[in-house]
């Protein structure tokens, strides 16, 4: 509301008070975050200089209006990062990725949100970002997050993408996090078992016990097929052709706990849908296990292969099983996904399998992806080739020269 002592000027929204000072005052509508009216009033320009004319006040008002429209009607500059994450980015992200991916990243998104929660979105500074980066890369002992290089890289990348979305939605003019150096992924080395280590592990399993028999079958199938953990937990008996000796990998299990799960009819990537040829040993092991399951009323076409009670196994349980037997065997501890890497190593080192065959078996979208993950495993194959080359070429040379030299091309002895 304008006081009676204030006069209008030829510029809408620009006024002059009884002391001759110019100012602007206007409303931009309703803030969609708070539901309150957005009012703007000022007597100085963006550099803090008082207006000396109605024209100067109008210029500043015009600039503010343009900036207001630029940020898509979110003119409340106190909109916090937490509000943006809760009401805009997290709901958006959930619709853009697979359900399993969302539940993996949900904790990361919430932790980042809580870190910057009350800071106005438009006030996040280079200093804030640099402090966050330093914290991610600092050990627990020194007051930091204590993350690995690769995990710190992942978290920082998620934060950057959230600000990219804010720019895309025109809530921000620029992504300030890009003024700070990113975090390199670093070489993520996934431990795996060699053939000898695998043999030591399975030698510790007592398959006369029903649950231990299941443990053996799981570890064996993962090692011998290279399927992803959630592809294995999703397997029904109708995914195995015991006659044609093949495994049909067309599903993945989205699981929160053993009673809350969903079996999706697709895998991590479209190329993940594949058929894997099975060796005779694996076929025999599966036949025996199916008959063992039938003794307790399982083993039906739509029963889980990896189950002792009709419910699916979960990743953390598989991890504990691996830890238990690796300890018994005196071999290094690996993650559940380490069995997938173990399969790749087994095929490369024992059979020098081609990258094309390995790519198809692993369900990669291209051989380039396979090489990115496993190229280092072929290093031994190079030495093997060198050994085979030795003596392969019959070396004979001429007894006399057939070239007639002129001039001084050669020195006479």
C-alpha cells in the first residue's frame, strides 16, 4: 500500500517519497513454494547505489521482473535447497530411473538434501561446494565423510546433477558447483576369486545339510554363469532348460526385504536379456538341487531356484554366506558381485575366451563395456601368445648377397 505522502511517477511501480527519494514497489503474484504474496520494494540498484531518478528505479524494477520470469515464477529467493529437493528434484528423479536405482540413490539424495537443507537455493556458493567436496574426500578421523574415492565421486556427481536440473528448470542462472573441480572416480577394483580360491571355498560346504546345499548351488551358479546378483535372485525353475542346457536371464528382482519384493520382466539393460549356455556340471548340480527342493514342496516351475522356504534370497544374506565360507577356506573376502568378476576371470584365464563371447555372456551392451571392466584380465594371455610365437617362424637367411652396390654405399673390408 502506498502512503499519501508518496507520489506516483510516469513509470508503473516507481514512486517518490515526500523527501524526493525514488523507490520501486510491486507484487509478483503468489509464491508457489510458500503460498505467500511476493512483494518487492527497494531504494537502491544492484550495486547498492540509491536511485537518483525515477528512470533509474524503473531500470532496476525492470531487471527484477526479467529475473523473476527467468526463474519460472519462483521469485522467493529464500526458497531452500531442501524445498527444491523435496518438491522438485527427488520426485523428478524417481520418475526417471528404474525403481531399484532410485532405492539405491535415495539415501544419497536425502543426505545431500540434509547437508544443504536450510540454505537458500540461490545462495549456495562456491565456498559451500568446495567445503562439501573436501568433506567427501576427508577421513572420519579428520572429521570427514570417510568415503572411498569412487563413492565420493558418485555423491558429488549426484549433487551436481541436482543443480543442473535447477538450471534447466530456470530456478538458477548457473550451476555454481561446476566452478569447483569434480572428483575423479578412481580405479574401482572389485576383488574376485581365482579358480583355485573357488575350489577351496566349495570344499568347505557340507551339502548334506539342506541350507548349506542351497549355499553351494548359489555360489556355484553365480561363479559359473556371471549373472548379476539380482538376476540370480529372480530366477525361477522355468528359466532353466535342463535338456537344452541353457539359462534364460530375462528378469531382475527389486527387493526391500524377503517379504517385500517385485520381480521385473527386464534386466539392468535391454542387452541384459540373454540366454547363457550351461556346462554339464552345472546342469547336474541344478537337477540334484531341484529334486532336493521337491522334498519340501518347492522346485515348481514358478518357484525360486535360490530358496529354502519359497521366498527369495536377499543380497545381504548372500554376502554373509560368501564371507562365512571364504573365512573357512582362508581366502580373501569378496562381495556378492565379486562372483560375477570371478566368472569373467575364470573364462579369460582358463579358456582365453574372446571379448565378444564374454560380452554376450555377461549381458553387456557392447564389447567396449566388457573391455572397460575386464581388459586387465587378458594381460596373461599376451605372455601366453609370446610363448607360442617362440620357434614358430623358421629362421633362414641368404648365404650370399644378391645386391650389387655402386659407389660408397658400403665400406669394403
